[in-house]
C-alpha cells in the first residue's frame, strides 16, 4: 500500500513517536514523495504556531493585517475586500441611517458595519455599529422602529446635551 513512497519509510507501521500509520492518521507530502503522522504534525504546528505568527507579523505587519481583514470580510459577508471597500466608498464614508461620517475601526460605536437582512442574508448598506445594533435590537422590524420613533417624540426633551449615535 505504501510502496509509492520513496523515502525508505514505506514499510514502517508507526511514526517515530509511536502513532500508528492509518489512513486517517497519515498525510502525504505535497510533492508525493513521503508521508507524515498527522498527530505529530498537529502537535508541532500547535507548539510553533505563535512563533510563526510572531515572525510573520514582525516581518510584514501590514500584509498580515490586510490578509486578516480580507479573510474576515470574505467569511462574514461572502464578498472580496475590494468590493467591501468599493461599497463603503460609494456611500462617501457616511452612515446610511444618520448620514454622519464613520470613525474608528472594528467594534467601536462609530465604525462602519455592513448591515444585512438576517433572514435572507442579503447585504444592505453600511451603518455605524451603534445604528446597526439599534435596528437589530428592534428586530429589523420597521413597525417597531416607527413605534420607537413615536415613543421618543412623545417624550422628547430639548437639551443642549442631546447627542446622536452615542456621541
């Protein structure tokens, strides 16, 4: 079964750490010339992961940051980083709800959040994180938003300290 391997270890039944070479536990080298124990490889990668990550970040932190953002955008929204940035630019870096500029990044209140329909998954527009959370907590329900508006107008207080979007 292992005769296609030319590294001299084809007849071995266990790795050097005693793990059995089974189909589930055996990986093959990319070039097809050898095999390895998946348990040992996983253990090695876990032990050295931080070292590799630190080296990558030290050698090219901007590349690592961009790749993480690219991966996050793809995982969360199913679009490329370029499409994400083009959508943001098309909105002139303004919240589609309150029309004020975005500030900050990540989960900060005034950072951009790409809103979406929770039932269909369809992307909508960029909102401030806090604006997005507000409509989300009202269940993305227009009637609830109207009722909230009526309630707030009924109890409106004119004060110099009133602010929008948590500012």
